[in-house]
């Protein structure tokens, strides 16, 4: 499906909004657009990729446009805190393992 999209720049907020204004059925296509953004926005996009919130920078920019920069900033603040706390635990020699929640829940249910 091809969508006609109107990109609106909010100068005061420094963000872009994408408004879907029409579509054609049957064809799906991405369009490459070069834009300049503030360094802060690029850093947020990079953190989104690092924290697994986006698959790529391009995906991160699309999420930022869809959700708005303010909402994404709040998510990044949350994950920044999580990563800081995990690093603090590592410095204290705690063993951090990714995953295993299903195993813990299964053991708990069996009791």
C-alpha cells in the first residue's frame, strides 16, 4: 500500500509529524528523505536502537515522528535509569542474566 503522507514541521517543538492523508491499495513502499535534525534527536534515535526500542535509526526516526519526541524522551529516561541500575549491580558483583523469566514462573507455579 502506498500512503500519501504530509510531513509537518513543528518549529517550536523541533519535531516532525507525519499525517496520512490518502493511500493506494496493493503497493507498499518506503521513500528515502534527507533531513537535518538536532544532535539531541540523533542521540535519542541511537539510544532507541541500543535499548532495542527500534531496529534501526530509520525505524527510530519513524517512531519519533509517530509518537512525538516528548513521549520518546520519557521512554529513554526510563531505560537510561534501568541501565544505570543494572551497571550499579554489576559493579557490586551481582550476576545479571538476560531471560529466564519463564523458568522462574514455571518453578513458582509448581510449588
